[in-house]
């Protein structure tokens, strides 16, 4: 199982609330530009021009040799007016397919074939600072990982890994303030 990471990120899966309404309630025009396409990397800029005067720009750089992707989301007010409240900003939202993973009965060993979430404790001023932790993802699993005080490494380190056997995704949050990731599983996604 191997994913084309660029295909997942190119779709522009992000979400936010504008003026207390979900983004899906607004219309937009999409403009896509390829800025660079070489043997080593491809840079694409996708602009979503929303009717309320905000452009959401998703810059995607695919590093072909390393099968990795860098994504940056920028919000621009192009209306010349004050914007309404922006909230619940998720700059990346996606679903990754895995093989079926099931919750093991109490008292039985968990199979290494199950989906795993690897995280690291952050700087908590406790004895378990920076220790690795992992959890198995099974049907109905839900975990929120975040920072707690505005420092990106407080609570959890701003990166995590979800994998199963030889496939997975590594996420690193490049943000120095508050952040949150919500990980949910239906047993295969």
C-alpha cells in the first residue's frame, strides 16, 4: 500500500467558519497555477476566491524524489473591507484509507497489523516530557492532540505519524501558536 501524497493534498481540503457559517455555504472560484515542474519538485498554487472577499491560497510543493509534500495555507482579505469573524480554521482535512483494523478484546494482544498513531509528549514540565507514545486506531477511535498554552510544543510535540505495516503519513505542524489535530478512525480510514 503506497499513496501518492500529492494527489491527497492537491484537492484543497481545508475548512473554516466565516461569520458563523461553514465554508461550504459560500460559493467560490478556483484558479490553479503550476509555478514549477521539474524532475525533482513540483510547485502548485491553488487560489479559492470566495464571494465574501477572502482568497484562500494553498501552496503545494511536491518533492518527488522523497515522496513528500509541503503545504502552506494563506488567507488574504482582497475586499478592502473588514472581515467577519474567522474561526474553526482547519488548514488540512483528509481521509487516508488503511486495511481493516479492529478493536482487540480485553486481555488479548493487539496485532501489529493494526493502524497506529505515534505521538510525543511535549514540554509539560513533568517526568514524561518528550517521551514517545502510541495508540492503536480501531473503529470508533477518536483522539484530539494539541498544545495547551500557545507554545507549539506544550502538551504534544507538533508532529505525529499514522501508519500500518509499510504505509502511513507523517504530519508536522509548522506553527508557533495554538494548534489542534483531531484523529478519528472507523477501523479502515
